[in-house]
């Protein structure tokens, strides 16, 4: 870990928006999920939530541009659990869904803590997802096609959120060591982070130049606590 790379990682995390996320409700196509994740990385979102009733996602290579390394994907078996987590975190849930109750996506204040809820490619959002959302938004369409692909729609809305937040100075915040310490260690030392997690041990706090503190005891590879 060079000081230069460590500085880049700190700058990356300083631009992250911990109170902005995307919730994907039964979006099944792996390439769409990967494309959404790539956009999330571009606008500073560090975590994406996905419903996966079977507890896993199909892998899809070549779409995310390596963004899976930088963006966490948290899986939920039920949309209710996913939305409950967003609600507990104090996020307004904005559902992208055309209908009588929706407003133009640009009318929402995305500088507020926000979770963007997107639905499946063919069926849109579930009734449960819609019922639990705070607001519904749509993207104006002037052509014959009634809707955009889910990954394209997510990008359109997220860049409006990025525009608003950038104007409010949300991307110019100083690095918060306390807020980002664990994630910084995971990005700087991903293999060591896996070993510490497997052993059930906390990550050591890195020195200002990104080095491990002298005398750091590393768990043996494969160590795990029951």
C-alpha cells in the first residue's frame, strides 16, 4: 500500500454518500444489476440493496467495470426486510414507478437521506414496495416506448440526485476517519480484511500513511471462530 494509493482511497470514501442508496426489488437480470452498481459507484453510492429470495445473485462479468470491488451489495430475501432497513436508517423511500400518484423525478429533494426503489424489468415494483414507499416518481417520456430499462432509469434519476447534492456541497466533505475506518481497511487490504472477518476480530486502525501499525497480529489464513 503506497501513500499515494492510500490517499486516493481516502478521497474516494470522502465523496461517498452514506445516506444515498438504491433498493432493487426483484430485479432478476444480472447485467441490469451490474449496470446499476456501476452507476452507483459513479455517483458516490457505496452500498446497493437487492432482493434475492434464494440468498444469492447470478454472476455477470464485464458489465460492472470492476465496480463490485468498490460497491457493496447487500442481499435481502424479502422486500419488506429491505425497506424496513432503509426506514430504520432514516431514509425517504422514493419509488420509480409511473402512475397517478407519481411526480416528475426532478421534483424530489435528493439532498435528504434517500433510498431509490427500482422494480423488475417486466413487472415494475411489487405492490408491497409501492405501498411502503414515501413518494413515487416517473421520468417523462415523449416517444412510443412507455418506460426505460431499469438500469438506464436508475442512472437518469441518480444523476439528478448527484446534481442536487453536488450543488449542496455533499461531495466536498473532508474525510471522516471514524465513519470510514472499517471500509478503508477493506479497500486497502481486502485479503487481510477477509482473514480478520473470518477470525471474528476487529480491523486494526491504519497509520496516517496507510501502513499497518507495528506489531499488528494477523490471523492465520483460514482461522474462523464458531
